[in-house]
C-alpha cells in the first residue's frame, strides 16, 4: 500500500471503531488498557518486573512460568562440545525444535532477523494460563509473543526481552458430530467439526480426523506447522481448490483479548473479531485458545503425480514450460489438483502434484498426453531424472503414519529422538526447512487471466527468465481460481486479500542455507552466499512482477522486507482489519512484524512511533 493510502486508511479507523462499540463479554468491563504506552520495558530497564512479581505469575499459572535458557549458550561456550553438536543435530528435526521453548523452525533470515529467546515463557496448559500471561504483560508493559508450532518464516513468534505464551501443550483434538457455534442455535444447522487446541500441529490433527475419524479437515501441507498459526494466516493445503482455505473453514474461536477477557468469536458472537481472525494473521488481534473447524466427507482417493524432467537446452526448457502451462490450463485447473511444480536453474522441472477424488486410472489418463509429448522429444530435448510416477491411495490412509512408512518410505522422516512417539513423522520435502536460515524469500499471487491463450506465452517467457536465476515454485493450491464454488464463496467471507480468489497459483521464490547463528564459530551463516542468493531471488521475482505488479502476496509466506505489506497481504480488507484491531486491542499489546496495526510501532515492537514515520 502506498504510504499515503495507508495513512488515509488508518485515519478512518477511530471513526469506524467508535461506530462499532464493543458488546458482550469481550472486555467491555475488562482490565485496564495501557493506552498511553509509548515504550515497552526491556529486561535491563528499571520498570522490568521484580523477581517477586514473576514469582506471583509462576504461582498463578501453576508453576508453568519458565525462565528461558537458549541451548545456544552451550555453543557459545564450547562450539565443538557435545551439547552444541546435539543442538545442530536437533535443528534438523522439526519435532525437537517444536518441543524446545527457546527454538523456532527458522533460525533466522540474513539481514532481517535472528531467532532469540524470550526471558520468560508461560508453558500454557489452559485458557486461564493465557489470561494470566496476557494480564501480566499488559500491566507490566511487556513485549508479548505467542508461539504455537513455531513455523513463522518472518520471525513473528520470537523476540528478545519478551514474555512468551507457548501453547505447545494446549493440543487437545475433539471431534463433533453436530457442532453449533455458541449463540447460533436456530440460525445454523449442526455440522461435523473438530475443536483443536492452539498448540496442536497438523500431522496429529490429520491423524485424529482422517486416519481415526474418516473425515477431512482443511489444514496445511507441512505436518509440523501449528494449527492456530496456519488458520489465522489464511492457510492453504494440497486440496484447498476443493475444500477452501483453513480460515474459511473456521466455525468458532475462543480468544483471549488484550483486556484479559475470554471471548467466543463466531458468525453470531463478535462477528467482526471472527472475520478478522480468518486470515488477518496470527499474533495481532488476540490469543486464540481453541479453534473449531468444519470437517468434510472424505473423497474416495487421494494421490500424487511426480516426475523430474531436465531439458537439454534453454529453448527446450522454454517449450516445456509452455507445454506445462497449456496442459495445466486445459486439464488441471480445477478442484481436483493442487501442489507444486518447481522450475529450477539448470533447466529442470520438478512435478510434485497432488489430487483428490480421482482413482489411479483416471489420474494416469489425465497426465498421459503431457508425458507422451515429453517422451516424443527424448532424448534430444528432455531426459527424465525421475520417471513419471502416479499413485492413488484410499483417502483414509492419506496421513496414516504407519501406512505411509510402509508404502512410501522415502517420502517420510521420523523423529529419531529416544522415546519419541512413532506417529512423529514429517515429509522429506520439509527437511531442508528444519532449522534453516533464509537468504531471500518472496511470493506473488498469479492472476488466472495469465492462463488464457493470449497470455500463456508471456507467462511462460517470464517463468523461463525467472527460473534461470532462482528456483520458482508454483503452488497451485494457494490460489483459489479454478476451485470449487463453495471454496471460493467461503474465502470471500475472510480477511485474506481477495486477489487470492482470482489467482491460479502462488509463486514462491526463495533461497536458504543450513542452520546457523551469526557470530557462532563454525556455525555462522555464509553472508556472501546469502546476499547473492537474496539478490537473485529479488531479480527472479521482478521478472514475474512484470506480469502482475499488484498481485499481492501471502502473509505467512512472504518477503520480510515487503513494501506496502498491508495492501499486499489484505488489499481492500486492511481498513476493516485495522478497525477490528482498534476495537479489540487499542493499546497495541499484540505486535508482530508486518501484522495488523504494526505500523504504529518500531520494527522491534518496543516503541510507539508517530503516525507516518514508519
Ligand atoms: C516448513 C513450512 C511449511 C509450511 N507449509 C505451509 C502450507 O502448506 N500452507 C500454508 O498456508 N502455510 C504454510 N506454512 C506457513 C505457516 O502456515 C505459517 O508460518 C504459520 O503461521 C505457522 O504457524 P505456527 O503455529 O507453526 O507458527 P508460530 O511461529 O508459532 O506462529 C505463527 C504466527 O501465528 C501467531 N500465533 C501462533 N499461535 C497463536 C495463537 N494461539 N493465537 C494468536 N496468534 C498465534 C504467532 O504469534 C505468529 O505470529 C509453512 C511454513 C513452514 C515453515
């Protein structure tokens, strides 16, 4: 968003907020709000709470206040020691990272942020713990952070000198046959649903809902991402073209607001907050302590189509991209197909597509013309590095760890810590991101108009140019064009950028390196490589932006340095989101990088800034 437009949008907020006076239990008579806060307190400031005050919070939360110690401390004192070696081993295990209060999945982003532990954390077990922590942070003017799955690429779930609410152990999963949101009896029919604690991760949720329960719930691809963080961001999974975004499937949330009140938000109670939670991004409007999501009937089958093709020349690669685009537009641009095609430097195309509702023969028949065309030009133009493989499985086995370990052993890794649950598995495809350091990362929604005959050539040209510089991932399931009418209709009633509805895919371009921390002997990020990679990512994305300069991008998967982030993440919905923020958190207790209302704060979230100075 242009600075001018952002200021205009914000200027309208108090009026909107005033027009929509708060009602019901959500803090109308709640605790004091420190509306005058201009600077939050740091650990070494005189205003930092005394040990006695921390002790009182510890008692209030049943002993669940933790003084956080980073395992990095061992590395600083003994970089070659056993503890440091173990830390770097654990950083390749997403479960080990998730179970550690001081760690995050991304260890940092060169020139943007480095994962830093909070001073204290409340390892919350119930809503009362969250209320106590929110009240304590507000009353003591602290920087507050909330972490669930810890998978934020943008460093939104860690901050130094902060109090962390860690929801990892609030992970109950309860299925309902006929759920009616509170206050909606009479206006909404009972429907199948699942209530999930904010610390639950998707792998366990799928195992409960699909493997054990025979139903479908819309979540994300990565099994160790947190349910709350994904739903609040919007949330796309392999089959979102059919079932919609995760946010659009939210039926109700229990939320602790900035005034420490527990609020039920749904279509009938606090509908403004409910709408804001559906894609407005985690960490800005309140702390969610329970989410209830619609569940769907399972299709008969899920499956995937895989191949890796290398072209023998740039010309052949350009033809391959053109063919893929035409094939996608004619055959796959519908609710059955999602997931990723990656175009890589070196003229390589990785096809990793997923489908729902088709059997093996149907899926094979769909892909035959494309693969026949490739084979006809082999070996002169193309070679297979991975020959086409199409697999369809009974839907109920889609996320069944035992089945997957036996049927597609190479596709999964296990949590190899002693005593780890056998269901702790993760996709091999997500290994690179465990503990990684980001060098550069950007996303862009590609409008469906680019698939029309007259535009396919320029799309293929731009993809060819971009993929010479950096790997270009086309995440087809993260654009809702071509999706089912129900998926698209439900998404219209969320805070996400409406551009997602008109996009056939989200293009993601990124560069990354292994786990590393600045200043750590033997484990520092390679800054020269990182900055070169960041420049390549930027140039590659510039080639795509020539096609869709205002396409917008996805809050959870975007550039830390995104200019005009409010417009890019939410489009015309930002003004309404800002009004929800003003109503439920006028003092700005909740802050995340480029979150709703964050323009009122310094980049680290500690100092309030004058309007227009950021
Ligand atoms: C390997 C990997 C794969 C991914 N795959 C997908 C994908 O397939 N589809 C997709 O849409 N996204 C995907 N993402 C992005 C992911 O959905 C977001 O990063 C998401 O926000 C992570 O949620 P989390 O709980 O794991 O992370 P956290 O870092 O714990 O939280 C993320 C944000 O949500 C806030 N938050 C967390 N819990 C709460 C709560 N209870 N109440 C309020 N705010 C809260 C945090 O403050 C933070 O701002 C992926 C990310 C990674 C790292």
